[in-house]
């Protein structure tokens, strides 16, 4: 029996860009300021607050990707978007009370590894918001020119 009915009401199309952006936190590579600005850009465009995005990470992305934080053979480039989406959906569908308790404890143990990312994302997010519309448009153009794991789809047209 599924413990969390949240999956039934998720708007996958709105969540997908956030899932993909947050997956950068779990790569075995040092993120740069431009990476945090990319993630912040998607956060600003999304219908979610930064606090809601933190919960999306905790409940949807972290359960699937946290093993990469300590794996010897960890992913360092990008996670394949289709696999990421499939695995998050599968994780949410199989969630029960026991798994939810296990994930709460695991997140508590790993949260220190993610603090640096959240601090940098918070700075980039504020920078985008404080610098206004022109900076957001400039970020969009730069993001489109770079090779990123983000599928723009119809969201940015």
C-alpha cells in the first residue's frame, strides 16, 4: 500500500526541470558559480518557492540519487534525464511508511554533504531575483548556448 498520496497529484511536467537541475548536486564534480546560476534560473522559472524546492529535493530527488554521494564509481558527468525521471516516479510509487522513515533518517545523516550546495544555490537565487528581469533573460540566452543537461521544451519559449 502506498503511504504517500503525493505522487498521485504531482505535475511531472513542472517537476522535471527541477529534478534535472537538482541532480547536479549529486554529481561527483565541483560545481561552479555558473552551475548554481543555472539551477537558480530553473528555480526562479518554476512555480515553486526555494523552500518547496528543498522539499522536492528531500522527498523526490535525494531518495534516488544520494547513493552517488559516496559511491566509488559515482556519476560525474550528468544523469540521464529519462532514467532520472523513471527512477523518481518508481521511488515515489513504492514509498511506504517504512521507506519514508528510512529516508528521513538517511537525509538527516547526509544533509551536511548538501549544505554547501544549498548555500550556493541560495546566493545564486537571490542574485537572479535582485538583479531583475534583464539578468534572467541574459541567463536564459547563456544557458541555451551552453551544453547543459536541461531540456528546455516549451517552457522557455
